[in-house]
C-alpha cells in the first residue's frame, strides 16, 4: 500500500432542516381581507420608501398569507394564525385563486385552450386553469391608468388556478400571445373582494373565519 495515499474522508450526512415551530396565538384568531391597491408592496416594511401594508392596515401581529405582486391589485389575506397562514400560502394545499385579467387583444376559445389543458412555461407545465371571457368588471379606477393602445382591443378574463408561481397568470397569458395589462385577484378559497373598497379591509375574528 502506498504510504502516501490519503485516507478516504468520512462521509458526512446532512441533517434535514427542521420545520419552524408555529407561534401560539396572542389573542383571538384574526383574518384580514385587504383590497390591495396597485403599486403597494405585500409587506409592512420597505427601505426604499415605497407604499406598504403599514400605510393601510393598523392591526398588530397579522402577516400576509401568500403575496400579491406590487403591480397587481385585489385580495390579500393576512392573519395572526400561523396554521391558517401556512394552509392558505402553502402551494401543496392547492387553494383555488381567481383573478380578473385585462389582456391586450381578443383571444378566442381556441386561443384559451392551452390554458385549460395546462400551458407549459419556462419552469414547467402548469396545472389546468379554469378560464372564461367575462364582461368588464365594475372596478375602481387604477392610478396610474392602464396604457391601452387605441388600435388594439382589450379583453377581460376570469382565470382560476391552484398554484402560486411567481407572476404566473401574467406569464400564462403572455405564453398564448395576449399580455396582461391589469391584474386583479378577486377570490382566494371561499373569500372574495365583495363589499371591500380598494385600499380598505374587512376583519374576521374567531368563529367568523371559515
């Protein structure tokens, strides 16, 4: 045996990351349904002086269950219940979310077929979406307004998905050739925007939470 040969290194086994413990409730269980305006971050702090949830919500110890992009509007859920937060935000739970998307152009049913069967994006195939053409919903004015081209029509779509990939709905409509101009999340699970003005919220406490 070569006396200069190095002894084999002992194998090292990586420990599995332990799940973070869910903090116990401090007070009654709360769920906040917030109608997030355009250009607002889905967080309470920001080092760049941008608008955040703190500018609209004054309820302590509630945290967003999931997120909504800065340039998207509509329903954002916040809660002080760690279990509920995990249930709503966990992609494995496959909580249904419905969006209203204003797209550039006039897609036909044939154009929408790939979304119903599961369009493939750069990060893999999507689950089949429920999608239909709808009349323009009665929404608040967006500030600033959407830039529409006079020579090109726009169409409103209702899109329901059970995933939560980054900018998924926008990427889905772009993949079939109809970029999204405005995106409003209307529903998460059984909760909707109904009766909640833009920039305002509704709070459910205890047994009011489904």
